[in-house]
DNA sequence: CGCGTGATTGAAACCCTTCAAGTTTAGTGG
DNA sequence: CCACTAAACTTGAAGGGTTTCAATCACGCG
C-alpha cells in the first residue's frame, strides 16, 4: 500500500477535470452553472484501500470518480463480501438506500487505487435541475442506463455459466481486470477465487 | 385461455383507477393535471397470455398495471426464456432500451392474467414534469427505488442458494406465486423447474 | 375421453464449492 | 540487495447442489 499521493490539486483547473467535461461535453451544464454549484461539490484525493463509506453509516454524497477506481461491496448473511460493482473514471457511485430514504448504508465503498473523487452533495441534482433545463432529463437518462446495465447483469447471472460470465465481463469492462485483484472479480461474478483461477487456466489452454 | 374480458370501461371513472390514485395519493399530480395529460395515456383491457411487446419491436409506451399481471422475459443465446420480472397492480413496466435509445426491444412483455393496462406515452414523464413541480422528483425516486430492488436481486443471485432465493422471493412477493406458473418462478430464480419442485418438496417436509 | 401443458420424481452427469496444500508475488526489514 | 512474510493465486481431491434427460403423474379444456 503506497501513499505517494500528495495534494497537487492547485494544478487542476475546473476545465481540465473529467467531472466538468462530463457534464459540459454533453451540453448539460455550462461553466457558469458549475461555478454557481461550487458549494455542492469538492474534489478529494483519497489513498488506496480507503473507505469512503461503511455499512451502517449514512451517506451524504454521491461520488464521481475523477481518477482511480472504487469498489462497492456488501457483507452477506454468511459474513463474506460480495462485490456489487466497480467504478472507474467517469462513473458515479451512490448509496441510494441512504441518500433517499435516510437509511443507514448497507454497502461499503472503498478505493482500490489512489483516487481523486468528487464528493457531490445530495442536493446537487435538484439544484442543477433548477439551473439547467436539460440536467433533469440527462440525470433521468443516466438512471435509466443504470437500470439497463443491472438488467443485463441479472440476465447473465440467470443464464450463463461462470466461464461465460467471465468472458462477458472481459468484453464489457476490458480495463478493469488489469486494475483489480482477481478475487474481487470472482466475487463480482458470483464464483469462488479458486473457480475463477481454473476458468482462466482453461481459457489460456484453449487459445 | 379465456377471453371473458369484455369492455366495461365506461363504468370506470378516472378517480376510481389505481393509476389516478397512485399519483394523486402521493400529491404528485392533481385531477386537473390528469385531464391535461389525457392525450398521453389510454386504458386498455388485454386478454390473458397476450404480448404487449415483442423483442425486435420498438416500444412507444410505458405500461402501468391497473389490474392483472405482466411478465417481462428475454430469450438468451441458448434459446430459452428468462424471466426478468413480474409486475402486478400499481407497478410500471418499461423497456428502456427501446424508449430512450430508440433501439429495438430485447425483451418480451406479456400478460399472465386478463389485465387492464395503462398505455403511457413516452412523453408523459416529460410533460408531467412541466406541469407538476414534484413529478420530476417523484419519478426520480421511483427510478432510484428500481435500482435498489435490482441491486438486492443481484446480491441474492451472488450469495444465496436456490432454496434461500426461493424463500426470499416468497417473503418479498407473497402474492405472486399464487398467480404465476411455477416454471416462471423457477426462471426468475435462475433454476430449472425440476429444481424448484424439489426445493418445494424439501420445504414442505421440513415444516 | 384424450390431448397438452405443467408439476413431480429418479438417476446420472456436471459445474462449482470446499478444504487443504503448494506456489507465486509484492512489500518489509535486515 | 537479499531474505522474510503475508497475501494473492494456483492446484488437487472430495463433496454438494443443480442440471439434464426421461418417465410418470395431475389437471384443465376441447
């Protein structure tokens, strides 16, 4: 575990951030809007392997991955960890239980790499909708897309073997496996680390 | 298959519908708004076992179940059917692929019982947001809730045995099993009909 | 009554897990 | 720089849960 990340945030101008480009590029928020909303978001550098949120806590933020990699996990009744999803650059992570029902979080969110995370206040979407016509609509589409992605994952869990799910994962998220320990991928796929190891061996032979 | 459902829609006043009560009860749309939006929704009686949408078609509507039961399914690569979800009274069903990317649908949606379905034009949410302050926010929360439900299902598929998933299903949707053929529940749970039969036998013995 | 669909039951095969033992790898301190 | 250690990954053998295929049973409907 390396803590080489020192703050060099002063070198980063708003226009250079992925966060800005993400919304600005889609014509959803212009620079003026960003400046108006500035009280509602903060960039933070977070070292590797650090929790942004633990189960039981209440989340006050939505997280945007400016740089690095997050994983959200839960503990199941058997006490083992399940990977809910990964989030790399340009992805949002939110704990919806906590944000919208004011329930304690059921998930853990932590960094896998040294990361730069935008902490977005939960009021951000509402305020942004007031400022920008198109923000509400855009946000809506993001949620819809999220639902679609989950639907596909459910379908893969319903109908595919572990090997097929792994191959689909590689195809869908080709950059994630290089950055994530294998046992986390196994957990994401719903198999044991041993099984994934054997699956990889099998694939290697067949090529 | 029975086609006993003849149109007696004239007996149904808007105020008596679940659709109206659903939004009105939450203070999201008042009667006036409903009347304004009338061009954007239609009540239809649909016989049992009838497709509202087939894979490959483009969906123009969101469906609200006024009465009855819908199931949405996909065909996987192996040619067998997977149950994505059920929808009974007060539930919405939407094919998001089709509605928001204008892609052909990847799912089938059909009635399991004789049903009354509200065909809601895809423009309804946008127009309703313009009319009602709170609609957009409410709609947003619905999507969030949807994501949460799916997240729980993913977790159950990752960490639970077939038996545990079945018991959870019974607990979560106690009225569905009475109205749905067993093989569809098996498909929803990601097991074969034979396995579900054995699981039920086992549960019956242990009581 | 007979047909078809859905549900059940059995036996064999298969996929995946479990547990236990190695091997590799990366980070640590001498 | 090398040896040490812990964690991750690999490999093997045994066992369990689920599937597959086939046969049988139950039921509603023409």
